[in-house]
């Protein structure tokens, strides 16, 4: 288990230093939709790894007055320490 955590930590540290954009991924399918976001299954082009990307629609966030909700969610995710989250915030 420790080796898996160490490998994961090294990969995330390396990935966190690179500049990412939507162009870094190939979209595969939509796996969830909400009132102001979509979660899309995507493959990272350079590594082939699969991620679930949450894509926020800023206009809808503003229209629905959800800025604080989104900011709180982001802060919780940043503070969490899970093998299942890779944050590029």
C-alpha cells in the first residue's frame, strides 16, 4: 500500500507542475450532469490515463448565484487527501 501511495504522490506532483487545458484531454463520454456542471470521462493525451473531469459553466454559476457553493466545494477537495482525486486547480 505504501508503494502505491508513493507512486501516486510522485505522479500527482509531476502532473501538478504542468500546464493543463481542455486540449490536453480526449473526451470520451458524459458521465454526469448538474445544473451548472458536467462530469466527463476523458483520456489524457500524453499518458493515456483516464480521468473524470468536472467542467463548470461559469455563466450558469453566476446566473444561479452559486459562486460561494462552488468555491466551498473546491476548497474541500483541495484539503482532502485521497488516492481518487487529482486536483489541477
